[in-house]
C-alpha cells in the first residue's frame, strides 16, 4: 500500500469518526432549527466544501420554503438578495431527489448562472434529505477545497449525513408536537382547575353580593389586571355589579346600554374581545375614564342566555392582555356565570317560598317524615344488617342484641311519629333539650356504626322551636349519611352560638365524594332547604378519599343577623374537629 493510499484511508477513518460524532450530536438535539443548522455546518466540514446550504421544501414539495447557508458572509448575502427558491440546478434535486455530483455546475443544462454579487462556484454536490421516505429538503455543497471536484467518498459522507439528518429532524418534529400537546394539555388542565376553584369558592354561597365579590376578586387575580368589573344585564342596560382593583368604588352608578356597545356585542356574539389602540365609540368612555390602555371583555353566559360580562383593565405587569389571558378568563367566566345565575335563582326562590307558604308547609312535612321516621327505620336496618353479616359463634348473641336495639329504636320512632303528628317536634328535643339531643345523636351514631364520634356542643341560650328542629335534623341527616355512605372511622359534631347565629359543623374522615356529581337522595338538598328557609347558609366540602365536611349557619330569630350578618372574626376560625 502506497503512502497516498494510507493517507486516504486515514482521512476516511477520520471522516467516519466525525460522522459518528455528528450523528450523536444530532440525536441529542430536539430543537428543529438547531438540528438544521448543525446539519449544514457538518456538511461543509465532512466534505471539505467552501460553501454549504440546506434547502427545506414547502408543503407541496415544489420549491424551497427556507434556505440555510454557511460560508457566505452577511454582507455578501445582502448583495445577492432573495434566497434561492429551487430553480436551475437546485431544482434538479427537487424534481429528481437523487445525489447529484458535478465538476462544473455552470456546465449543467439547467444552470441559470449566478446573480450579481454571488461568489463563483464550480464543483457541486447535492444530496436529498428524506424523513420517513418523503423528501424534506436538500443538502448543497460547493467548491471542494484542495481538489477540483467532490469524489465518491464525499458523496457517501454527504448521504450518511443526510440519513442522520432525516432521523434527527423526525425526532425534533415529534418532540415539538409532543411539547405543543403538553402545553395545550397544561392550558386545558389550568382552565379546568380554574373552573373547579371558582366552583369550590362560590359553590356553598347563595348570597348574590358575596358571590359577586368572590368572582370579581378571583378574576382580577387570575389575569393580574389593574382593575376588573362585573357587568350584569338589567333589561336593556348593563350595570356595574362588582368591582375590584383601582376601579373600586369609582363606577358604582355606571349604567351602560347593551345595544351598540362593545360589551353587548361580546355577549351577543358569545366571544371575548380585546380592546386596544385608540378608543372606540362603542366603549362608552370606560377606558378613558379609568386611564387604561387596554381592556379585555369576556361574556358571562348561562344555558344560552346572557348574564353579563367581565371587563378587565391593563395587566399589572404592563403591556396588553394576550391569548392566554383571554382563554383563562373565558374558562373562569363559564363557572362564574353559573354561580351568579344560581345565586340569583336562590334569591328568587327565597322570595317565592315566602309567598307560597302552603307549598313550603307541605315540603316541611315531607322532609320531617324523611328525616325522622325514615332515618330511624334506616338505623334499624343498619343495626340488623350488621348483625346478620356476623359469622361464627357470636352471631346468635349479635342478633339478639340487634333485635333488642331494633325494638327500642322502633318504640322511639313510634313516639317520634306521635310528636310529629302533634307539633312536628323531634322527641329527643322534648326529653333532653337541644344540647343533650345532639350528644345523644352522636352516641347513637357511634354505637350503630362502631366509629368514634367527637362532640363539642356549646348552645346555652334558648332557641325558637323551629330553630332547634332545623339544627337537630341537620345533624341527624349528616350523621346518618356518615354511617350509610362515608365508610368513616371517625367523625365530629360541633354546634355553638356565635355572632347571633348557631354554627353547626359535621365532619368525617371517610371516603368522600364529588359534590358536583348528581345524587339520588334528598338528604343534602333537604338540609340546604331547611337552613336557607331560616335565612342561613350551608357549605359542603368533600373530595374522593379526603372525607366530607358540612358547615351550616342558622341565624337566630330577632338577632338581626342573616347570611350577610356573620361575625367574620368567628367564621375565620374553624374548630379543629372539622378536620378529622
């Protein structure tokens, strides 16, 4: 072997090692632009070309969509002007995607020559880049250094590099698509979480003003707005129902026409609207009045009809609202509109219930039967069923005890029905008073279910009969739900007077459930109706696997304290037993 042959073999070996290194580098890069840049630089290096370029085909694979190059400085590139589109010799590889090696590119029959300012080039090597068998683009190399033309080894190296490039490009594309899907999923999850958050925040609220206050503050924080308004439709006008931020207090008397305004248009078209640039007449001067540069309008829609709109002004960080702000506020608006409509419905229902006294009385009787006699019978069933499930030597004794307990419970229910007929007042309240009756309920629950029930009852002032009955029935229903559905090992009952109201809390450490799911029974709805009939409120918090917590507030007659008159210093301090 001659010295020339040995030198050629060494160059081949060095080039092969370099191609391996390039391949490893390309496989580790997931950004498509960076992959293309590395490919074109490697093509110039492994073929010893003075110039190299990579042309990416358009969607129809008829011409070049983009063109990356190395070897030509920026000044020369500006003098050349527009980048090649894939005509002449470059187009030959588009029409026939096979390697093309030329000693003199100018001698090719399809050569168009070079534009003014373009460096002169003679030797040429072109190879296609394919991704999954389809043409992606082409590698072009020109002016072989140290030789008159590119040889077969150069062509083989370029083809190997093109194969590496095809794999790396596909990886980068897949990664980009995956990243885009992950980002879309994250946005969707964030919007879903927003809906859950607002539902939790306002789900237990039925006072319209409280709901609006929660919505306007959450919405402002969500998009980090300098100020935010809740506009509600009243006939043909929109009124400022709530405001937060730098707008607070300054627009209380503002009324805007629905027709002809950008806010009414957003509601009618059911689509958000970003307001930027010079003020439009349809904005009715709100941005100018607040000194705002930009605004974001999102309609509040509930079951196909317009409730109103959310109107945010200027991001705190400066600039303008973006697409993400629009999407987030739109997701929030769906739950917010439901909360407002629900609170308004509850408010209307309260007025209706005050007028329809006869219908309310009928419901009361139905609920008393459900909560009293039926719950007592359910307790008998639970006791007997538990004994029947026992096996072994203790089964007979368990059945005997259960039968005795059943007789005792049935006798109690007979007395309960008698009291119901007389005055709808539970018998334990007559015998023990409210505090004793609640402790008795807890003891019965612990005995029937074999669980630990903690009590904290501090009700030392007299209550009206109706108030005592509502408190008693609520705790009774809640504890029976614990036994029937929770699978709990521990529960707690708290009742105390504070701020002119009775605060009742029942919690368990059971399996929990989704409060948003439909339930077959009347229990929870009945509890809420009873409490709200006295002007109180009921909140429910539960998650699968995280137990359940019920918190009710019953204002005392003549105390002057309704739902809106809570002692907030007391409300903010939850008793420990609410979280078993």
